[in-house]
C-alpha cells in the first residue's frame, strides 16, 4: 500500500521528465517555441488536475469516513455514559420507580425515538404499564383489551415503527422495554444492543428490589422471633409466677393467714417491678437503637443510664477517644448495641450484681467491647453442657457472627462475669478473623473459665 502511494508522486515526475526530453529533441523541429511550451504546460496541467481530483476525492472519502466514525464514537460514549448512570442508580438501590423511569428516559434519548415504555407482568401474567417517556397523549395508561403488551398501552400511530426487547429476571420474563415512532426509520444492531443493555439494567433493578423486600421480611420475622423469645423468657414466666402467687394469697386470706398473704403480696410487688423493667427494655428494643446524631458510644451511654435507673444498679460506660470516633456501619453499630443490651438484661435477671461497667476501645484494627459485672458468675463448662442458648448467650453469639465478630465470656462462680466482643473494622467477607465461618458461628469452649463464640 505504501509503494502504491509513492507511485502517485513518482509517475507525474517521470511523465514530466519524458515530456521535457521530447520537447527538447523530437518536438523542437515540429513545434517551435512557443507551441512546444504551451503543449507541455497543457499536458502537465491536465495530468495534475486529474491527479489532484483523485487525491481530493480520496481525502474527502477519508474525511467522511472519519466523521462517521467520530459520530459513532460519540454515540457509543453517550450510550455508555447513560448505561453508567443507570447502573449507578441501580447500585444506589433507590426507589424502584425512579430507577425504571431513568431507564425508560435513557432508551427514549439514546435511540432517538418519539416514545419509550416499560411494561411489567403481574403475578397473574397480565401486563401493566410501569414507566413511560414521551408525549402523554401517546399512551393508554389503562390499557386496551386487544393487542400485544406494547400496542395495548400505545396508540397505533406511535407504534408504526418499534423496537422491543424482553426484560429477563432469572428464568422468567418479567416485562418488556420498547421504543416507538410515527415516522419510518430503521433500527440497527447497535440500537438493539443498547435497548437490551437497558433491559438488563431493568432486570437487575427488579431483582434488587425483590431481594431488598425479602430482606425486610426476614428482618421483620427475626424481630418478631426476638420479641416472642423475650416475652416467653420474661413476661410469660413472670405472669405465670404472678398467677401462682395470687392464688396463694387467696388461699392464705381464706385461711386467715394474713401475714403469709402479706408476704406473698410483697413478692408480687417485686415481680411487678420486674415486669415493668422488662416492658421498658422491650419498648427501648423496638425503637431505633442509635440515633444518627448520637453515635454508638452516645447511644450506649444514654441506654446504660436508663438501665441503671430502672434496675437500681451502678452502671456506667467507659470509652476511649478512639472508640468515640470509630466508624462502624449502621448494621454493625446496631448489633453491638443489641449485644450490650442483651448482656445487661442477663445481668439484671441472673447475675445478682451491684456494679456493671461497659468498656469500649479500638486496638489492632478492631473495636473491643466488654461488659463486666461483679455478680455471682457461673460455670462456663456447666453452661456449655446445657446447650445453647443459655441466658440469652446464643442470641448474642448470632449477632456477633452477623458482623464477623468474636464473642467471649469469662466467668467463675462468685467472681462475676465479663463479656467481651471484638469486631474487625472494615471486615466484609463471610469469615471471621479467627477463621471460623461467620454464617455458622462455630464455637469452642476454652479451659480456664472462658467460652468463645
């Protein structure tokens, strides 16, 4: 190719050399000056005009080709930018309707059509119009009985030329994304690829919405299970105790044993106070544990103060400056708060303690939390033999595993109990730092009065 280009330079030069040689030899006797000069100039002019015309045609063709490629590149860049914006909207897990509207607007803009619409199928298989882009009078929001999933919601004049692609979610078709126009036009492979990419983003948005809804359902179910467990372990047992005591009071009064009846009433009053504290803790547990303006340490200080007032225990929070400024995710902060909450509830119900200290510190790339009391303590080996959960320790273990944390109890009879939690900062995989599986929460019992989970 390179040699052919040089021919366009060398051939005119050779031709000029031949003409010049002929003009100085053969043409001089036949065409004296100035005819030979005019002939040479004319021939050279014709040759260069033809060569220039060919060169200019080639340049124009290359220029047009370059402009077309530039237009294609700009269109592809715009498509990629729009797809990137849509993917960001999907990743942000915002409102599903807003994400679908962004997808439809992008299809309308990128493909240069007059209308765009997105149709989803209900559980019974019937289509329904979910998002539109274009003139409002082009659509039939209520749908028509006749036609396919596009013409049922689009006036026929806007569906003279259309392009549609299914929205696939797993092994099922969730809906259709389509564009339409009134004027004749053709759609290329790039147009179909763009529309298919947008439909894929719509499928991802729908799946994300479904998974988030499922997570909300699981969270509600887990919270209901927690409330049921706490009511069974707390309120139900105390109310059964109250019923037994009230029957005893009736029997003592009927027998004229007033002193015994008064003693039973005193025990009933103590049980009522215990129920009151349980109800207050349950109400606090149902509310958002950590307000945005308080942070983990601030929320714990406020809760521990309320706990101390209700339980009549000397309880306080000791937190280092690093712990006060640690950056945990909202989910991790909530789980740490709940673990402290459940630990304090266990102390109030079972420890017989007078003093409780909640400590927080940051060391070794992890948040360290401890709950220490001076109560009666327990034998970890005996507790482990009873099986989990025991005194709510199983629930705390599950919460620690959910945030890749390591939970330990250290206790001896008569020497109080210390609960320790270590949560790695920035941990994102499914394995705890000690190598245990966070999903299963495998545990082991260590000698010397310490239980790991």
